[in-house]
């Protein structure tokens, strides 16, 4: 028989120990043979990292990769991983080296090491925070102030410096500003912004005083030229003055063109022109007005008196502020010795054509009234539908024409068709002498109105077919007519027999009336009608006599009442008889 035994002897670590294995063979008589094997166990294999190992890298200071976490396995058990990072400073705060070391160690002290070198650098320029000012062209009076810019950096603070250079232009108000902002980070990376401000002076100077407007002046009252000064948005302005005279149509009429020019240091100008129109519009002054003259007709046109009056300007006199006047008048001729007064305009004209007038009348006296030519219309009474038209009258006058005017006055009466017309014709001659004729027209309305439609005749009608009352209208010779309607019912011998008396009355505005009466005789001659089927004659067995049916009836003009009566007539035996 063979037995086996194994003894473990621990070593320096869990993976290092000794196994002593013993096999013993024994026979039936107790004889034995032994074999011993010694197994020396050791751990010399390094552990292995599980994850992909990070390679060396160069990174921007704002984007340094985080250290990864590594784990490890071992062929004989667990392995522990330790991490260490060493920073080596560079040339500036954003430039340095990170040395990262991961060490995997198993239970027997076998190790595996991985080293990653990260070269950190700062190559990113800083960034301005605010909106960057664009190039601009500005008026010299409105140059924008330099803005204050700040900057940020991906790896720390950034400092901003500012510089401004002025380059002179063609005049004091024209120049260029070159503004430079420089942002620098801790590693010397820079960002620069340049703004060019082109300053110009394009604004014209402005006059200080109120500018004189164009004016029209009398030659005796020409205004003096005013003194103007000017200001400029970017400095002083000089004002020059010039005046040009342009002759007109006469000595007192001419034009003054006055020009003021304001100029600034850059040659911008503002010009104001005033035109003074000098004129002589003062009319001559009438000292004595012309006087009217009325003379009696001398039978020869009164020519001597008329001419003397015209030659003396009707007694008028005048003066002018700029010289003498010349007189004229607009007289043409008198119609005849008996004409109406003639108005004469006397005109005083100065050297520049200004005029003043005075007027007066020359008249020849006429005291005889005019006479109507036609027969004069007499007073009349007329129907309102036949009022005579007003005649046309003319008149003659001993000294010329006569004008006839007409006037008509309406005086209301008791109704629209009754009124009075007072017609007045007045004949007036040129001297105002008048002759008057008055006609009185008495207007009346005595005509009755007339129905328009055919008038309904008297009629006899069945109570179920009474004709409806027609609608009548009426006309009147002098206006509208109103129609009223009335219907009176007179009862007859029964409800379906009666009389309708229909009256239409047409009345005009003056109360004249026309009446039409229609009599409708209503009667009921139609018999009522049974509603149900009527029972026919029948022969029946005495044991099966049909009961009497119930009948109802209708009528064309109302209700109908049905009565029933039954008469028995005996036959040859009790079961034979007749029912009627």
C-alpha cells in the first residue's frame, strides 16, 4: 500500500514557499519504501498594467490632461499601483514639465513602472474682453474718447497698454489719431488692436445773429446792412460782406444784393444772401376829393358844364412824395340829356406809375315817372290748379330807358290750396323815378279729389266667399289726397246672412271730399254636407238588425247640427217590420 503526505514551509512572501511531498509504499509484512520530493515555489514575475499607458504629450497650459488612473494584475495575486507627479518650472508661469510615475507592486515586491512626461506650454495670445473700437471718421467737434480695454488669458492675467499718435492734416481741424491697445500675458504672448480715427472739419460755420430776411422797402426807407459774426464748431470764423446794386425800371426802383460769407480755418463756408427790393409804391396823395355835380337838363346834353367839370378834375388836387402827377379820367360819353348819373374816376399818376384815384358823379336831373307799355293785369280769382302766370311788363321813360322789376308775395290762406298772390311791378328810370302796379290773385281750391282705381260695385256674395275690401287711392288737382275706409256690418236673419256697407272717403288738403259706398249682401244658400259615408238600405235578419250609425256634418259658413229619428212600421209577424 502507498500513502502520500505534503508539508508546506512558508517562505519570504506569499508567492515564495517550499512543498515537501512524501510517498511511502508498505507491504503486508510491514516492509516500506519512501520517496520525498521537494518543490521550491518562487514569484519572480512583475505585475502587468491593465489600462493603455498614457504617452508623453505636449499640452497648452489651459488644457493640461488630467492624470489617468491605472490598475495592474499579477500572475500570483493582487498588485497595488502608486502614483507620483513632479512639476519642473519652465521659463514662465505657463511653461513647465510634469513627470508622472505609476508603480505597480505585487505581494513579493516585483514592480513594473510607467513614466509619462507632459510638456506644458503657453502659446495662446490673450483676448480683449470688450468690443473693439472700429476705425471711424469723426467731426473735429465730436472726436470719440479712447475706450478702456481689458483682456483675459487662457492661463492667467493679461495686462493692456494704450498708445495714441496724432498725425497733422491739411488744416487745424483735420488730423489722424492712431490708437493702439496691446494685451500681454505672463508668457509674453501679445494681441494688438489698432483704431484709426480720421478727424475732419466738414461743418460750416454758423452765423451768431438773426439773419436778415429778404425785404421790400420803400425807396425813402432802405434798411442799413447789419453786421454779422459767426462761430465754428472747431475754432474761429471770419465774416466778409459785399453789396451789389441792380438798377430797376425807374430811379426809385432797384435791387440791393447783400452777401455775408463766414469762413472757418478749414475753408468751410456759410453764405447768407439778403435781397433788398427797393421800390416806389407810395401812391400820390389826394389833397382835395372830386365833387359830384347835378345839373338840370338843358336840352342839349349839358356839354359845356360837363367839359368844365372834367377839365377841373371835378375840383380835385393831389401831390406825390417823389415828384409831380399827371391827371387823367375815364369819362366816355353821356347817353342823352336824361341819362342816369355817370361816375367818373379821376386818376393822378406819378413818375413810377403809382396812381391815386378820386371819383365823383355827373348827373342830369329827371323828375318825370316812367310809363308801362303793356295793358296792366287786373285782380283775379283762380282755381289752385289754374293760377295765371305773371305777365312781363316793360316801361318807357322820357329821358331814356326804364327798368321793370317784379316781386310776388304769397299770403297763406285757410289751407294749402287757398292763398293770395300779391304781384308788384315797379318801373324805375335812370334817375330813380318810379311807377308801380299791383295785381291781387285770389287762389282757391273748390275741386273735389278723384279716385284713381275702378270703384267696386254693389255685390251679393255667398258667406264663404265674401270679397275683401279693395284699397283705393285718390289724386287732387292741387296736391295729395288722403283716403279713409269704414265698414259697417248689419246683421240678417241668420249668422250667414248680413250686409256690409263699405265707405271710402277721399279728402284733399282743403277739406274737399269724394265718397264711394259699396253694399255687399252676404247670404247662405249652400246646404251642409255629411262627413261620414251614408248607410244604404238593407234587409236584415231580426236577430241581426244593424245599429243606427252616428253621422256628423260640415257647412261652408259654420257648424251643422245632425238630429236622428227612427220610426218602426209593423209587419206580418213580430220578427218582420220596417225601420225608417
